[in-house]
C-alpha cells in the first residue's frame, strides 16, 4: 500500500510542478489545475473550480467554435491542439498553444486534460481584434487559405478576404505573408 501512496504523491507533485499550465475538465467545467496555469492566467488556486472553460476565452463564440472543432478531433483521434488567443483574469488577451486529450473518444468532453503554453513572449497581442478577426488570424497562422477558412467558419470567401484586408490595415502590412509574420511575432 505504501508504494501506491508514494506513486499517487509523485503524480500529484508532477501535476503541481509541471512547467506548463495543466487543467482537468469534465464536460467543459474546470475540475482542477496547477500552479503554472495560475501563473499563466492570473487566477488564484481554486478560484475557477466548477466554472465553465468559457471564462478563459475572449468571447462566447470563440468558446463555442473551439469546442465544436475539438469535439470532432477528439472523436476521431482522442486529441486536439491549436494556437489561439485566450483571456487572462485581468481581461488581457494573449496567444496560447493549447493541447488536450480525452479519456473517452465516444464522449470526448466527459473527462479531458489540457496543456496551456503561454506564447506571449514570442507572439504578443499588440492590436485589438474582433472575435471574427481572431478566428481568421488563428486560421491564417495555421497555414489555411481563405477558401479553407471560409469553409471551416461557414462564411463566404469574400467575407474572409474582407476580414483579411482589415487585418492587413490594422497591422499596417501589404501582404498576407507580412501579416502572418506580425501575427506570429517575427516582425
């Protein structure tokens, strides 16, 4: 019995001391998270227990959109990951690399573990964007074409192009490649 208790103690220590934010959720409700998660998002320990993951998103539509994509991927592979803009407790926005794994591919959100890696040092959010602009930016950064983005978001190609053009004006760039470079913090 002592070995089992020691194993559990080590697992809890690994969870607590992991250098990335770790979060456990059940049906998209927060059940536990580690100190690195607190450091990234600015919440004190236990402040978010029982709350919806929606508090971490800039908007309700982004929470729903990400959930839809994650559900499909987790049913297919058991895993989901992306780079997205998230919201800290103080309301500030930041780029974050997020990966998750489900315990049950039949009911993916029944139990999930999420890893959050703050990317703000290499990719700061410097320009205020609308929810749709953040969706378009996320897709551009992941290498998707305007046609692919339109299909993914269920909007027209022209609408995507209009948002891309607004992003280019906001970031004062003349090409999509320059826009992507600014979005990923290379300029």
